[in-house]
């Protein structure tokens, strides 16, 4: 690790978009920390990136485990003393195929919110002290247009209700964190990677994970003149 290398943590980074974001950030010279629920899979994913020349390391991190999140934050504090980039990429969708909102169960909603919302808050709050120590802290919340009421209004597509509700919450949290951190060096934005073929949709997406990761990396490496409190996709800023 060089003195100027950015320290980046990506949750859910053992596969899919998160792994590609780690690969792309590593190729840019960042120290990439791969958050992984399964330590063995995390180490295998990090080893693969190291074989490509990246400074990559696995971090045991289940976003639904508060004690584990706190332990990961302590480890990062002791090892690096700061964090420059946090990509809240971990997420689940338990509604596949999609169905009507009236068919949604409490258990499905709770499980989705636990990972996609509560986990995001737990990780962000635990790591925010380290991000505040960065000269240019960046938080990227991976979201979706499905969390935008205007995008869904009048839509005839099958509903993924729990997922949409969770991403609406992510979008609101992005604005609220950005408001809290205005005047600091930390920028907070949400992004849509697009319809990417991943495990979350059983591989039926139209984009590759590498393509989906590009917007995450772009927001993770924003300059000082970049936006905060915004939702962006490949086309640019999307109205809330």
C-alpha cells in the first residue's frame, strides 16, 4: 500500500457487481477490501484480484450482524486508520419472480429491509468516523430506479414490492446522510447499475456486472467538484 492509495470497502464483493467494482477500483490503485459474509469465499475472491495485481483483502462482514460490523470497523481502524470509499453494494431480492403487492409477506419484507436498509445504516454508521478522516470520503449507495415512485407510477410491470420499498428507503437515506455531511469532505450518492445479470435476478439482466459496476466506481472516485445527495445512472443525474 502506498501512502496515497485510497482505501475502499465494498460490501457484498465476492461476486457480481460488487466484485467487479472491487476489480475496477483495484486496477486504479486503490486498496480494495472485499466485504464477505463467507470468509472462505471472501479470501478466494481477494486472491483472484491479487493475481491480477490488485492490493485486495477480504473482510468478514455480514451487514445483518451488528457485532460483526462493529468488529470490521475496529479492524479497519487498527489496520488503516481511515476509509476513503464505502460502497454499500450488498443487497437481496426475495421476490423472484415478481408478484402483486397484496401477495407480499411480512417475512419477505423484513428480510429485504434487514439487508438492504438496516444493514446499510449499520455499516455506514460504524464506518463514518473513518470516512470523516479521509481527505475525500465517498459513500456510494447502490439503489435502483425501482425505488423512485415517479418511475413506477402507472407501470404495468410485475411488482417487486419489498425490493422497491427498500430502494426507496436507500434513496431517502442517501439524501439524509448527504445533508448531515454537507460542509465536510464526505460525499454521499446513490446509483443505479442498470438491469444487470446477477444472482439477484437469476441471471436474466441485460448488462454485465462489469458494466453495472462502472457507475459505482465513478461515484466512488468523484472529484471535489462532484455532486452529493444525488441519484445517478449512466445517463447522468435522475430526479428523485
